[in-house]
C-alpha cells in the first residue's frame, strides 16, 4: 500500500458512470474502497455491491435513505441523474462528505451557486468531473 491516504467512497448512482468509478476504485485499492451505494435499479446496485463485498445494510435503493444515516465515508461519487445533483449535494455537505460530482454540476445557475455555497460553508471539497474530456471522440 502507498503512503497516501485511503478514502472511503460512497457511490450515489450505479449506472454506467457509477460502475466505471466503482471498477476504477476496485482496480486501485491504494486509493481506497467503496463502503456504501445508493441506486434504484436493483441489478446495478447488486453489481457494485458484489464487486466490493458490501452487505445489504450498506446498499440503498434511495439516496435519501443513505444520507439519512450518519456519515459512512469520506467522499461521495455522485453520478445520479442531473436533476438530483443539487438536492443530494446539499444534503451531503453538512454530513461531512467531500464530493466528486459528475457533470453537469446542476441544472440551473442557482443550484450551482447553492452547491458552491454549501461546500464552502461546510469546508467540503466538490470537484465537478468531466470524465470524458480526454476521450478520443472529442479530439
């Protein structure tokens, strides 16, 4: 294991992007581990849970149910539907989560400002992920 900190990741949204990040984390154990997931599709949720050996009490159908619990990890990987980015981020920052937020940050400028304001207020890091930025299709 490397000398760097290992993070405990919580994944909100286990669709294509969420599964990509879950696989990357599995392939890079020095970065950390997935400790909980929230995903409405049971097959997607189960796939990530099995990949990371998560028990059923760490797997949630609804992101709200996961965020109703005390903080379970260090970083949320938020790959949910765009319209859910702001409500989930605004619930996560007060709990102490940092966030990797899939683009777009939110669906309105006001929601973007609210996410930024909340992250700053709670001393949290939010990074908007442009995961396909260097994909060959864009070059």
